C-alpha cells in the first residue's frame, strides 16, 4: 500500500513482509511516518541505502516494477469475483509453492533464523489474514481504485502507534497532515458525493480503516521479530502460509468461502498470487532499503494512482470529482506525513509497506 524511508519498506494490501520494516507496499509490503498491494523481514545484513549509481538504478527499477505489481492487486481481485475470504485464501495458497522453494534455497545459503522470528511471522501472518479479508470487503464496497487509496492509511497508523507505544512524538507536519488525510478519506469513500463505483460507502470506509489497523499490527510485529536478518523469502513464506490458513478459518467462521472456484476466476487469482504476493513483495522488500528516503517516499504515490488508472481502464470505474479530490488529499497528506519526522529519528521508526 505505500513506500518507505531509507531503511523501511512501506506497501499493498496486497500483501506482505515487513522486511523493510525494520530497516516501510501492496501491498498490501516501513518507517515511522510511512504502499502494500499488498512485504517481509528486517534488512540487517543488506546493502546500506545509497551505494554506487548502478546499484541505486537497479533498486529503483525493481521498486517501480514491484509497486506496479502491487497496484494491480485490487483490479485482479475484482476480476476474480470470488468473495473476500476466497480471494484472500487463494492469493496466499497459490503463492506458497514458489515461496517455500525460495525459502528452502535461502535457508541453505544464509542459515536458519531465530526462533522468535518464526513466532513473530506466525502472529504477523494472522493479522495479515484479517487485513486481506477486510481489504477485499473494501474493494467490493467502494471499488478497486478507491480501496487501494484507503489501504495506504497504515502509514499514519504506524506513526500513531509509535507515538502511543514507543513514546515517539510525531513532528508538527504530521499533526497538520492528519486532518487533511482524514478529510480525504471521507471524500474518497463516497460519503460526500457518491461516485459510480460506490456501493456501500460507509461500510467501505469502515473496512478500509480496519484493514489499515490490521496491517499496522502486522508491520509492527514483524518489524520487532525480523529485524537484523538478511532473509526475505523465508519470512514471506511463513507469513503467507499463516495468512492462507487464517483466511480459510475466517471464511469458514463467517461464511463466504468457496473452494470450488471456477477456472476463469482461478486464473485471475493465480495471476494475483504471482504478480503481487510473490514477485511484487520480493521486489519491494529487496529494493526499497537501498533507495534514498525522498525517492522511496515518492514511490508511495505510485500504487494508489496506478490502481485508480487501472480500475478506470479495466473495470470502467469512474470516481466522482469529490473522490478524486479526496485521493489527492490522502496521497498528499501521506507524503507530507512521511517527511515530517527528522531523519535522525526516522531510522529508528517502524515502517510500512504497500497495500496489495
């Protein structure tokens, strides 16, 4: 759902690892003030931010490709048309063969991880399953493009959690940006001037806020347990496994789960699992910690903007002028908030990842 700071990955719902968290989508994947369709573990042992121009160029290309993969998550979920719990389960389940194979190779090359990291990945995956199911509900209620914009709010919730739990008071610019972002949320949800894609705007905003809260918990937990490890595929495979099981249980408990998915829908879900849950998160997690803070912050805008464009082109979603204005306020406010914390404190802040 968003983009990161120097040592953080932010991302789409689309899914997962907070890898760059310790170092803040997809999206579903961060930093204290920070782009999810929707990353993985800590960045210990990886190249520091900066480096030779060729390294930064490759990292930038990889980050852009990862953000594009995550930005398509909501559109693919809409095209699959299988229901929130079903889409969440299959996007994770279908990604497991590749992720587990990569995790096995990674373990042989880099050795095992600490037991606490495995436990943290399990708990983080549970929150990710809640995040994915709620986000899929938001897509159904307010459309693919708008839901992706709402999914980027975990950037603000991470900063608020750091304020409450870690006593890290945000800067003045963050406090000024907060009411601007919340105004944008009201506009983008359709509560003020419904657009053609709106179905249940009030429910959509509730699901959007819920998914951001769940994603915040996911990021903070994974950041605490994965910091200091160079592993990427291992934590992502564990998180995705638990998210698949959690989505399955949520679907069984609350209804709406379908295991007999027709082939046309399964094709879209398979594409989602490859582009977002696997390729997108791996690219985001590996590249963003190598990019300067200013560049990674601007990448935050790519996922929601691209998602709005894809939704308009593929799904014929036409947001109202009020919703477009709200999207601008949300994206602008998030960028302002991401630059609100002094660099000396940013490096120690939890981060975020894209939603998708």
